[in-house]
């Protein structure tokens, strides 16, 4: 047996990962809120902030894809989200 205590275990790693998840969600939704504020209140373009949100999601998905943890259900959800976003974009700019 080793006389030195264990400094890190699975519980510590799980808690760290959980905190990283909450930090990521907080930053992403905070940026989305700033995008909405800039767009609706200040009438400014906010593609720079929106690109941070999108690139963060792409990096997360790329990491999960590299480690082979993405599922067919995830792919279907992403495809449905892209289709719905495209439909909403077309309806938003469609002349009335």
C-alpha cells in the first residue's frame, strides 16, 4: 500500500466535469442573451457573439465525435434543429 493519500478520484473528476458543464451553459446562454439584447434593443448586428456560441457547440460536438460518443439520436436531433432553424429563417424574411 502507498502511504500517500489519493489526491484525485472519480468523484472529484465527476464534480469538475459537472461544474464545467454549468459554466459552459451559463456562458452560452449569457452570450445568447447579449445577442438578443444587441439585436432588439440596440439594433446592432451581433454575429461576433453568435459565432462564439456556435463555435463552442461545434468544438463540443467535434470532441465527442472524436471520442465516438455521439449517437444516431443526437444526429437526428441536430438534423431536425437545422431544418427547423432554416424554416424559421425563411419565414422571418419572407415578404408579407
